[in-house]
C-alpha cells in the first residue's frame, strides 16, 4: 500500500512537472516566435528585392540579346564589334581598379582610404602600381590602429582666464595677509 501511494505521488509530480514544462515550452516558443518575426519580415523583403534584381537583370539581358540579334539581322557587324570592344575595355578597367584596391589594402590603407586613393594610383602593370603606391605612402600615411595612450586619463583642464583686475585683487589680498601675520 505504501508502494502504491509512492507511485501515485510520483506520477502526480511527473504529470505536474511535465505540464509545467509544456507551459514553459509554449511560452518560450511564443517568445522565440516573437523574436523571429522581424527576421522573417526582413528575410521576406530581402528575398523580394533579390527577386526584383534578378528580373531586372533578366530583362536587361533580353534587351541586349534582342539588340544584338537586330544588329546581326541588319548586318551591322561594325557596331557589334565596337560593343564587344567597349565591354572588353570596361572589364579591363574594372580589373585594374580591383587590382589597385587590393594593392592599397596590402599597403595598410583601410576601405575608406582605398576608395579615395584608387583614383590617385597610376600605372597598369604591377610594378608601376607598386611604385605609385610607394609615392602615395610617402605623402599620405595609412591610418594607424594604435590606441590613444591617454585614453582613460581624460583631458587636462585649461586654466581659467584672468583679467587685470583679478590679478590686482590677488596681489592686494596677498600683501594684506602678510601684513596681518
């Protein structure tokens, strides 16, 4: 009989514990769901923007393809050749700008400085670019990541400005104090 009572008490405690755990789990789930809602909304907006970008890129590709076919049909190969040359030149310029940015980053410049200084770097070969970067480095130093040595000391206080009358009063008070002694 004592065993039956112990078992009954254990089952009641287990049931209460499991119901409490379930209620906590549902509360925790609601809390997690509430935290996820902004992420889900953000993700939906990002997905929508990416889908629009893909559609735009597809439309642009279709327009370029249609224009190319039209030029081929009208046998305007010179324009096609010029377009191909322009695209090749643009790709070359982008590759050169990327190379300059990478070399500036290797020289110790941060992203902000790299964006500004890529326009000043001259040359098309690696040697010319590195020489140009050496000249830039001599004139424009890279940002240092050093800490401020007086970071926790605070700024020194500047002395108060004193006019001539205040100087006179102080002199008189010092003289009078000496006389009293």
